[in-house]
C-alpha cells in the first residue's frame, strides 16, 4: 500500500553521488567521524543483509541513534498501541464507503487468505497502520534494520537514543486525518501494491536515493502536507539533535532512506551547517 511503502521508507543505479545509503560525517571541528545510514523499515527477510561496510561503521561508533529509541518501557508501548487504533470503538468499516470496505475485505480474505478473526482485529487500526500490517502480510517473513541495529547495540552494550520521541512521531501521523489516510490507502487498491513496493524496494537495493525521493514526492502529491510533516519538518527538527550528539561521541545514525536526499534532506541540511557528508564506498 502507498502509506505502508512510504512508512517503510518514512522511503536505476547510476554513478550519482546520491547512489549511496551509507555516509560519513566529518569536519566542522568534529574530533571523530560519525555515520549516517538510510534504512527501509521493513523488507522481505530473504533480501535483508547488513554489509561489511555497515558493520564496520557500527563498530567504529560509540552510540546508535535512530528516529526513535526502540528501548521503551511497557507503559509507553501500551500507549502507542492505543494510538494506533481508530478512536470511539470504530473500525475501517465505519469510516469508509461500503464499496471501498468490501474491496479491502475481499483483498484481505480472498487474495491474502487472511483468517476472518485476524481481519476483524486489523480493521480496528487506523488506515496508516492497517496499510503497514497488510504490506507485511504480503511480504511474508520480514526483517527490520532498526530491530537488527538495536540488537547489535544491546550485544555491544552500546547506548541508544532517539532523534525524536515516539509520542512526537505518533502526533505527526495523527496530523493526517483518518479520511486522508483511507484515501491514500484506497488509491492502491486500483493497482497492484506488490508491484509498486517491488519497484521501490529495487531502487532501495540499488541505493538510488534520488529516484527514491522522486517516487515518494510523486506518490504524496495529492496530499501536499505529507512531505512537509513527515519529511521536511522532522528533518529540520533532527539537525540540532544530531549536531549536539556529533560533538559528544562518534554516532551511527539510522533513519528512513527518504529522509536523506532532496534540498531539505538530512544530507543537505548537514552540509549547510558546515559538515562534510561523503558517501562510504
């Protein structure tokens, strides 16, 4: 689904400087270099790998920084789970037209062969999260860079931090109305969402940040505020946090790949602050 694809990235190999996912941050008075890596939050397990150069960058770093710190207490996890649910005890059936809901139901039960009990549980989710869950159902066994990086950090007893709080991330998602979320989700039921995801995954595996960014901007063109709220605003908010951390310890920073490129992407914003941001070949 469109939302889930963007969430996974939330983002044609060439020799462009942007054909790269791992970057080294140095200069501007830093005593140690840090690293910036663009992730895809969920991908098929059979295509997942952590390359030697990524492993070396993590080994050379003292701290792991991601969009949010995954090491949350139980109370926070419960609060987040509650935020994912459509309020008022409603389900997707209550917020969508009958024809749209039937298309969703048919796709889940007949195409994905989902059990009715699981479907009834999932339709309590807001469209943003429902879309993400359905995408994972389509992929089968999945893997996550964030989860794997967090495991590595725990094994190394490496401190972790979030560039933003999970509460802020949820607030950002909630800025998009449930109706707009449903609209974006339904646009994908007229095509083959698996094909679209395969295209974006192919671009990611080729490390083509330029084309990935163009695809994200194109896919969200019907909802202009999406790019501002989900990319530009968050990128700008992260820069002071990143700058402060860079002066303290060498840090491995992992964020969704769609946040890296573009005129208001993390790479460009760091360069504007005087840092050298170079691809690690």
